[in-house]
C-alpha cells in the first residue's frame, strides 16, 4: 500500500510539473520581447537563461515552503482522523522531521530547475529581428510551442483521470466493505476486555467474578443479552489451531490443516446473532467435567466432513490431545478481516479451556455508547482494581486495522490526490484555453466585424479546449485501464475496471473541464470588435 500511494504521489507531482512548465512556457513567450531587448543591449544567452532559471527556482522554493506548511497541517489532520480501535500504545509519528523537510525542499528546487530550463532555453533563443518587429508583439510562440502546450494539457487531463479513477475505486471499495455481510450483527454491540490475571486472581475467583458480572450486566435496563469470549471478530487477538480429524489421519511428515478458533461462553451466538445451521450452541452444561464439545462453522464442516453430517464427528487440536465432539454448525462469518475468503473456524466452551482473559460482549436495545459508563461502573463495583481495556462498540472495533481502516485510508489518500490532480488539470486547461483566446483577440475582432456572432466565437474558443480535453480523457482511460490492472492487489472488493467508477469519473472530469473551457469562451464572446481591432 505504501509503495502504491507513493506512486500516486509521484503522479500528482508530475501533473504539477507539467502545469508549471506550461505556465513558464506561456510566460517565456510573453517575455520574448523583453528578452530580445536585453539581448540587443548586450546580454548573453547564458545570462538570460540564468535570470529565468533564478526566477523559477525562487518560485519553487516559495512553493516548497508553502507546501511543507500545508503538508504539516494535512498530516496532523489525517493523523487525528485515524482511530486504530485498540488500547495498545501504538503511536503514529507525524512530527516535524528535518530529513523529510530537506528531502521535500530539495525535490522542490530540483523540480524548479528541471521544469524551468526548457522554457528558459526557448525564451533566450528568440531572434531579436523577428521579435522586435511589429508582429512580434502578438506572437504566440509559433505552432510548435502551441503543440507542446497542448500535449502538456492532454497529459495533465489524462493523469488527473487516472488519479480520479483510482480514488473512485478506493471509495467504492470502502462502500462495498461497509455493506458486506459480516455474518453477525455489529450494531448495538459493546465490547470490553478484562484480564483478572493482571490483578492476581486465581482461576476459581476469576470464574466467580465473571458469573456475577454477567448476572449484573444482563439485569441492566436496555441490555438484551450478554456473553463472554476470548476474541472478537477483526480484533487483534486471534487463535489458530492445527486440526486432526479422527476420520482423516495426518500422513507422517505432512503438515496438519489449520483452522481459526475462539473460546466462547453460553449465549455467544445469541449475542452476536450468528445463526446456527445444525445442532446446538455452547450451553451452561458444557462445564469442565462435561464431555468436550465444539461448534464448527460451515466451511470447516464442508472441508473436513464433505457430504456428511458433522454432528457427532470428532477432532483433536493436538496430536495426542483429547478429542472434541462437534455438537453444532454455525453460519460462516468474518473472523480476521472483512475481505477474507471463508475460513474453517470452530468454537470451544470457555469452561473447558481454562482461559481467564475474556471479552464481555453486550447487546443493547439502546445506543451502545450510552451503556459504556454503566457497564464500567458495574465492573468497578465488583472490583475497583480490575483493569478495563478496549471498552468500545463493535462498530468502533470494526473501524480498526483489521476492519475498515485500510479502506478508509485508501479512500482518503486517493481522494485527496485525485482532487489535487483535478484542480491542477483544470488550471492547466483554463490557462491554455484562456491564453489561446487572448492571442486570438485580434482575429476574434475581425470575425465579429465580418458578421460572426457570440455563438460563433464561443464555438471557436470551446472547440480548441474540447479537443484537448477529449484527447486527454481518451488517453487517460487507456492509462487507467493499464494502471488499475497493475494495482489490482491494492483495490479490494471491487473490479479494477468497474464500469460505474469509470463512467462517473469520466463524466465528472468532462463536466469540470467543459466549465474550465467555457469561462475563457464567455469572456471572448464579450470582446468589443473596436477594441479587439486595436489589440497588439
């Protein structure tokens, strides 16, 4: 992901460089008369190039400093919007770093030199005899320079379209992830992690604490159900076990199959609202002295006992361990990440495992945030020393690193870069069309004097801009199709050629580009022919 975002950042830089290069070329064209006069007064070509380069470098430094200030503000705002959904002391350091500052500033200066040297050489090469001639004052730099400016605008539009399509795909991925069937109901759920071992509880005392806590929580107004489990879906505590089905002995030297595992208490499936497909759930009767029972998910049942009734089948989680008997089959759900494929998974009764660190899960009929303080008060009333960790709703937990966080980061980063690319491209389109219209002011005046109406002038100016936009969009669609296929590993839950994204982004870009072309056209329509004929 980091490398992919760096590539997108580089594409924004390239679009910005093309934009600035276009502006400098226009500026060099406008200053041809000034350069010709300086050359006529004895300035050497090297001195003229040095002057132009100095100006572009100063602009690059000022722009780099402004960019660093905006970057610091943006990184602080971005860091503040990230919730890792964990109480672990994970810090994202966005503090000022001289190495980053030096790198960015040197990049800005280098960019200023690279994009300034070509216009500087072109501007210093002007023929004084031609430029100082009366017609030279309205020279637009020739067809070659106009084509170069047009090519740069086409490239900007194409690059902007690629960025916007990538941003659209990330946004669509986030939307799909938020609508995906998790296999459980994350709404109205509150989770709180407890570990009596941290305050020296014995196993027996910890069990008494949990029993009393469950009884009190279930009695609270607004609580529908409550249960205990070691881990929560998409959390940072996950267990995996090697599986040894009795009917499928593992060949010596072969790795046994793996499956995910959770240790749960009675009422877990009711609280999580995970449907049972066959058999029963974990019950109060599944005590330490009862036969070892397990509930498996559909994927595990189908993988280890295909076309068979899994109820009554047995497996071990250690080669020499006691067998666990399957008593129920639960519906598949998400366990490690929202974009995972179905995984074999099983649940064991907490009472038969001896694990003391647990997560209390509470389903409420009211907003779960309103229950957090009351749940914490009940815990503290039982033992003021009991540490409370990760007291948050299930939806807040799903916003973390194993949930929607990566999708949200991709959408924010991609969207920001797409908007930057779009703004730069529209500035480029507006600048080239506006400059082209200003260079044709005299021609427009003559056309209007000969009977051309405002609609004819509008078509003349709009036609030039629309040709550039159409060429840029066509090039961008081809580039986006190639680029998104290469980046398929970073775009999840949506096709890299998603037709809705391509269509909507193309229409958005075309509409904004049309507006950028229309502004100079509207201004040209208002030209007074008498004034235009005096234009130099």
